C-alpha cells in the first residue's frame, strides 16, 4: 500500500471511529470563481476558467456538537491563467475539515415528516495528490508543472448547510436522506503566483445529495 492510500485509509478510519452519525454525499453541481485580492482592490478574474469539479464527502457529525470531514475532489480545469500563460489541468485531492454543528429540528406532522437542518463551519485543509498540467498559450514556466508539496497544500474555512430527512411515515427509520450546500473559502493561493502584491483565491460552492446513518 502506498503512502497516499495509507493516508486516506487512516482518515477514513478516524471518521468511522468517532461516536457520531456517519454520512456520505456527492456533488451534483458546482460553482467556482477565481477572485484576485490586492491592497487596493478585490475583483473576479476574467475570463473565468471552466471547471468540472466533483466533491465526495464522508462526514462524521454529532447534532449540535461537532463534525469531522474527509473529502476528495476530482477536478478538471480549462483555460486557467497562471503566470501569464493559459493552462488546462487535472487534479485529485484528499482533505479533511473539523467544524461546529448547529442543528434545528423540523417536523411536518400531517405529512409524517421529521427533518433536521444542520449548519456547520470550520477550518479545512487538503492536498493535491495529482497535479497534471497542459500548456495552451502564453508564457510557459516549468515551475508550474513542478509544484512543491507546500504549493500543493490548500487551506481555509468551509461552511455547510444540509437538510436531513429523518423519518417519512414508516419507510425511513435508520437511514437519513440529505441534501445540502458546501462552500469552501481558501486562504491559500489557488495556483502558482510570483506576484507578491496579489493573491488568487478559488471559491467553491457545491450542491450535494447523500445519506447518513
């Protein structure tokens, strides 16, 4: 077993051992936006690159207490502006997050529905396990393709909201269906950037569905 697989297995095992509900979700839709920050202004970089980003989340959560996330991304990006050049990229990531959970119970007695609305937020970090680039045009820099381990690390804050269907008449008793939103706000640069006066951040929002037990 290689180091990446061992690291992933350890994270999954930790999530499974926590005394809490276990949930699994996958994204249906995603929205990504590259934003540039300088001392003088903040703006959305144009043209925006095109992304295909699938989020997979394994969560161990305790209502009104805490949650631990293990997540991965399957990313394909087209037309990324990096160091005055345009690139296509394919990446896979593995990360984790730890947050505080606020749960609001909901019910619809006439429909025999019991639900819960969870809000959570906390820090996250993830690592690019693979990082492949294809140069399209503009300035070519070999350093873009040879990212160090520090440049492969991303970190920031996440926020999530999910609606869980706890009971529906007599059909759902031990398995909860859920749908939600996951938002990632990074503090680290999205890609390599030698400009000390500007930072590039990639904000991500995902619509997810899944189940918990």
